[in-house]
């Protein structure tokens, strides 16, 4: 296991990236809530893809912590 000595820093970086992604999703939701009809907004597809990426990232972070 080449990455084993770097496990804690890698998990920390992964957790920070997930927090940043969650902040991005919250920002996207706020922009979508304020959006006027016909205005430029964050699309639903973009928000769903961001949410899916965060859920997959959280699952991978947990698996990395639990099984490595």
C-alpha cells in the first residue's frame, strides 16, 4: 500500500473538498431560489450532478477511512 503513510492527510484533504463542494451546492441552491423567471440561473441538472458527486465523494471518503 503505497498511500498508507499518507492516509490521514489524504482523508483530511478529501473531507475539506467535500465541505467546499457542499458550500458550492448551498450557493447554487440560494441562487436558484432568488432567480427571476427567465433569468440566468443554476440549472436543476447542475445542482443534481453536484449533489450526486458529493454523495459519491462522501461514500468514498467513508470507505477509505473504514477499510484502509
